[in-house]
C-alpha cells in the first residue's frame, strides 16, 4: 500500500483534458521559500526545483533536481547542488561529469572531512562492492601507525608518525628509514630515472647497479 504523496503535474497542454509533452529544461515544479524581509514576502531565500533533463518521450522522462540558496546580500537564489538524470551530483557546478563533482571558488577547501574517532579510517576510496571485499585504493587514517595509504598490488604508505615522516613502497613498515623501497623481484631496479628508453640512470642495492 502507498502512503500519502504529493504530486506536481506539468504539461504543455492548454487544458487538463488534453496532453502535450514537456520539453528539455521545462520546470516541472518547485518548492520555494519566500520569507518576510520587512518590506514584502517576494524575495526567494531557497528553492528546490525539478526540471526536464534531456529529451522526454512516452514512458521516458529524464529529470534533474536543483538545490538553490540565496547568498547574503542577494535577492535571488543560486544553484548550489545539482543531481542529473544519470545520478551524477554536482556541488558548485551544474554539469558534473563524475559521480560527485565539487567545483569550489575562493580560498576555502572544496572538501573537508572530519572524524572524531581517531582510531578508524577517516576516508576510504576503493573498488568493488561496498562492504563486501572492497579493494582499497586510498585510505586516510589517524592512528599511530598509519596516516595515508596508497594501495595497488603492494603496500605504498606515507606514514608520518612520532614527529617524523616515513614513506614506504612495497612495504607496510617503512618506519626503519625515511624512505623504504621493498622490491618484488630480483630482476627489477629499485629506483630508475629515465628521460627515454635509451637514456637512464639507475640506483639499486642487493647486488645490482648503484
């Protein structure tokens, strides 16, 4: 059974008994906040609007949601967040090209994540199904042993701990030196600098070139 619902119905028809399809960018309905500003109640403070986002057809109605707020000193709202028909979310942009795009002007950070529990992960970026064997690509933590971890087929850690910074490639325990490189094969150089395939310098340990 369905619960109570609110329907905002939009048509380009001249009357309620006929049907004329809507078009791309048509406003399908909005919720507007217009509080009393001491002079009138006509100034928009905020708005949430649904608009056609593509070419509609029979049983095909692509749409987007726009979330708008009015800045201090302004009299009309500005779109702050957009959800496109495919699910991409844009903050500070109306044309997000990824799942989440943040476009922030000014000197403040575009994204701030704060977690009070310092023993667990602060942020986790990975591939796979959420909560089921995720493959961590980037992990941010706040603990005594790990702060930033970049993971591919080996362990690559940036580990500031105890007032010092340690960086490990291929090892999860780089604390014995500021830079630790653990090779995965005796046939590979530890460090290789190359301008092109024929001009290179190599640094290696354990019986190879230094």
